[in-house]
C-alpha cells in the first residue's frame, strides 16, 4: 500500500490563459480513515472549463480556490478502506474530490452547487469513467438544457457551439433524437468530420477556418436559427444574434471564450437584435437539476444501449499530466470528454 497522496495544487492565479507554473505537484500522506469515514482511491479525474473560473480571485459563485488549495474537480474512484456502515469497500463513487489520487470522505453533504456529496456509480451499467462524462455532469447538462429549456421541435434548426466537446456532442445527438436539424460549430476539420459522420449532425462549421461565419451560417441555416446553444460565448455567440429566426431561443450554457477575461463582458449593442428577433435568452445551470440526476442518467444510458448516443473520451495519463491536459482542453485539444486516468490499473 503506497503512503503518499499526490495532489495538484493551485500555485498562482492565471493572468489570462493558465500556464504550467500556476499549478504545483504536491505530496501529502494518504489520510487514515477514522470511525464513520472511508478512503477513496481515485481512478479518473474530470477536467472541466469551470475549473478555470475557480482559479480567479474574483470568482462569483461557489467556492473559490485559495493559493495552495488542491485544484477543484470531480473524480470517480473506489472505496478501499471503510469504517462507515453505509459505504462499503469496493463501492465506486463520484464526487468533487479534487485533483488528487486519494481522498477521505464521511458520506455527508449534498451535491447542490458542486457540493461535497457523493454519488454511487454502478460499474455494471457502463465504464466508471462515464460517470464523469456522458453519464455525469456533462451528460446531465446536455440532457436538461435541451429537454427542459431549449425544447427543440421536429424540423427546428439548432446551432450548437463547442459541438465536439463533452456537452456539445451529447446535446447535438439529443436534438437529433428529437427530430431537429443540427449544425455544429467546432475548432478543427477532424472535429467537424466526427460530429457529422459519426454523430449524425446535419452540418458542421470549422470556426477557425471559415472566412466569414455569418455567410456560412446563412448557407447552412437558410431559414435562420430557431435554437442557438451557446457553449462558448465570445464572437461566435455575438454572430448568432444576427441570424436568429423570429421567436428563437438562445440558451446560454457556457462562455469558455471569455473565461480568461479580466473583466465581465457586457453586450448592450446586441439588445436591438434581441428585440427585432423577439428572441428569448435563457440561462442554464445544471445544479438546478440535482434532484433529477437519476432521470437524466437512466435515459442517457438507454440511448447509449440503443446506439442513439455515442460518446468519446480524450484521456491523459497520470496526475502529473493533469495541468497540461487541462490547458490543452481549454484550447480545444479534446474531442468529447477530457479525463485523466490516474493509475495504469484504473478500471
Ligand atoms: N451551465 C452549466 O451548468 C454547465 C455545465 C457544464 C459545462 N458548462 C459549460 O459548457 C461549455 C462546454 O463544456 P465542456 O465540459 O463540454 O467542455 P468541452 O467542450 O469538452 O471543452 C472545451 C472546448 O471549448 C472549445 N473552445 C475553447 N476556446 C474556445 C473559443 N475561444 N471559442 C470557441 N470554442 C472554444 C474547444 O473546442 P474547439 O476545438 O471547438 O475550439 C474545447 O474543446 C463550457 O463553456 C462549460 O463552462 C456549463
């Protein structure tokens, strides 16, 4: 049994894009569980855009990180030692256990707002890594934002940015299941090939090479956009307002293009476009659906079984490579869910 718990700590607050020196590999003794506690050996770590925001001093909701803190992040792992009657050795769990190899827990705490609670994971349903992606927060985000907020109707044209990522790939496939026409926006030709050829999106746009995004949108969405699913913010999102159909829904899910900005971006210039298109702009936060996690996971698992939803994982190996994988993900290095496999024998 090893005695050292390797951890990635916040070493500095990024000024713009994060860099390697903003992270530090630390070592602590593996904690010893006491009565009512148990020890988890993490198998996979989830790398998510929201973690970038938590590195800032002026983070607005949820717990902000202090210098020296273990980086915030969800993991899936196995209970390897337990002194808690309800949490047995051998059980797989998912929770906000941080960028570290081992974690102590007492089974308490809710999951609201990335709370400290745990969710049990059944390895018989799917590989445990999916509890961080398609059957975890990414899948739940896609599911509820489409089913309960965007509500595309058959024949609607839906445009999804961040289309080849963890949330976008699943959101687009759910829209296809519901009968919509789906156009994805992604940052490479390989990603466009993936979403159109493998996932069944109707069209894809490489926003990095298209000479004029608005012209390309006019070409792929001749009847304008009924639903814009905004995973990225920035100039791509601004452009969508110029091509919305009357009564369109504009769903704000993520703003990754703005996460490195020092100041929040205000967009009053776009208000006339909202007025003329009579669009409805909806904000979405997955925490609001914490009490409906099982419902989303069960439906997504059925769709995977039926072959209606496919998923991909981009996996880095070893905790020491988590910062590089995180920085790569923020710049588009991933297709589907970005994970770190923490041990060679991870399940
Ligand atoms: N509201 C919620 O409850 C909720 C929950 C989960 C996630 N989110 C948000 O949803 C979005 C997607 O999250 P995810 O976990 O699925 O991440 P992801 O899409 O798997 O990874 C991030 C992707 O963003 C793209 N990207 C990076 N910078 C960009 C830019 N300047 N312009 C356009 N695209 C850019 C990159 O792909 P390309 O190669 O295509 O550039 C990259 O692969 C994020 O904004 C995240 O914060 C929101």
